C-alpha cells in the first residue's frame, strides 16, 4: 500500500511539472471506491491535461471556466473532447453533467488517456530547454482597444480606413522580414566571434544564450533556476517510468472492482453509447427519420429475399450443357450473319471510292533499298522530295488492288440479286446473266 501511495504521489508531481494543478494523492484512493467528494478535482485534472496535450498550455483556469459557464456545459465540453480522442464508453457518456458522481469512471478515463496517448512524453516533447529559448522579457506591450472607435464611419471612410490598415500591414511585414534577416546576421556574427570557444561537444562556437550569460553574469542565477526546474521535471519523469507498473497494477484492481459491482446489478438499456450536446428538437427529428428508414427497409426485405431466391434457383438450374448449347446458338447466328452480309444493300462505305492518291513524302523514310531515278523527277521535284522505299510503295499498291477486287465482288453479288428479283416480277421473261468482269 505504501508503494502505490508513493507512485500516486509521483504521478501527481509529474502532472504538476508539465503544467497541471497538482492533485492530492488521497483523491485517487477515494475515486477507487467511487466517492462523490473527489469528482470535481478529477474533472479539473481531465480538463487541464487535455489542454496541455492539445494546446500546450491552460488558457483558462478550471474555476474561471466553471464560473463563466455552467458546470453542465463544462462537463459536456470535456466529454466531447475525450470522445474526439476515442473514449466512447457508455459509462463515461452517461455521467451526470452536474459533476456530482462518477469519480471512479473519471479515474479510468485519466488512466486510459495516460496510457493510450503517451501524454507525459508528448508534453515533454513540446517543451523547450531554457538554453534554446533564452530568458524571456517580463514586460508586455499594451495594445489599445480600438474595436468601437470606428463604428460611426461612413462606407467611404471605412474603405479608406481599410486601405490605411492594409498599407500598415504591408509595412509591418517588410519590417518583420528585415528584423528576421538582421537577427540571423547577428547570430552569424556571434558564432564567428566566438569561434574556437565552445562548451558543447561537437560545436566549436558559443550560442547566443551562452554569450549573453557571459556578458551579463547577473542572469546566471535565473538561468540556473530554470535549469534546475527542468532537471527536476526530467528526474520525476524518469522515476515515473521506473515505477509506473505499480500504478497500472493498482488500476487493474480498480477495474476489477467496477466489473464486480456491474455484475451484481442489471445494466440500464437506455444508456446512450455516445453523448452529444444536441437540441432536443433535432434529436426527435433524427429519431423520426430513423423510424422511417427502418420502415422502408422492412417493406423492401420481401423483395430482396425474393430476388435472392430467384438468383439461387437460376444458379442451381444452369449447368455446363446449357452454356454450351447457348454458345452454339450464338456461333450459328454469327455464321449466318457472315454468310448473308454480302447480300445486303451496300452502305456508303461500299460505294466506289476515289482513285488512290500516292503520297511520296514520308515523315521517317527507311534508308534501306532506297533508290532515286533522276529521269522520273523534274528540276522542281529534285529540291522538294526525298528518295522513297520501293517495297513500301509496292505493298501499298497491292493493298489497294485487293480492296478494289473486294468492292467489285460485292457489287456483282448485289446487282445479280437485283436482276433476279426483277425477272421474278415479270412473267414469262428470261434473264441472261452478264459475263463476270473478273
């Protein structure tokens, strides 16, 4: 028991070192037995730890947040934050929003957040060393509030005012760019002037912070305080890493106690799986739409079941013999179309075409078997044409001859069929077929 108390105290110190309010170790023991006296401290720990994990700092204290807003809205906000992180258990979403109960569930949420998201490690990664950032200036520049000073301006005056503000923004950006360049020039000068004097292995010059501390020794005390604070934080984290298994072992007993109590009583079926801060009217509308969708699905289920039955019957009745028979019928139909395609009326593509035009200018002519005959070219052609491949031209002529023969055969079959039709219409007539052209 003493070991778990020391480990919980160590966890409280770690939470304080990363920026949260230090919780008392006693609230963890009371939360195990679901005490209602420690509910608000756990809500505060969850809020501050989430802010440190997501933003890196706590912008508004928990007490100010509760005073500004009602506890119900604060509890709903924290629930929504942890739901977005992945914690969607019904026991957490069904907690009372008035922060009056549920300390054990809040302890389980805290343990889940620490283990699943590596909160301590992420907070350490987001922190920077004082040697890298230097000493911060304590003074702050007061910016005057001018939000209501230009409400009575006309449209033209507002446009003029916006143009002035735009010009100031451009001038400020140029000034920032100049300061940025000047900063790195000065850093380079510091590195150059301190070349050969370095306190860090692998670096042969002093940093800007080290140079500032050498020039102003009175700042050493402040810097040492910051370094000691950082060192203590790292020591706490190392100690927590060495003893955190004790805390997780104790959390197993907390979870076992919760499961034992839940098994002794019936679970409430009306508990929502996820809590959302929605308008009651919108919730009622969503419920009505859901009922309508379920009714439509129930009406379509018989038709879907009938389609499934027909598909199964078709699969059972269809065999390989039927597929082969269907393939034979399709092949026979294709053969019939091929045999009768020449007897149809010729399309525009079957009409006599123009004489072939032979083009002798190729984009990339072959160099093999090329010949040039001067007698076939005039003086003008010599300067504008290139030698051509005779083999390619012969192949092209043979292709045109074969196409013309095919056109002649199609015409013969077509006009012979027309003559037979005319002879059948005229009684006692004799039709003498003309000789073939081919």
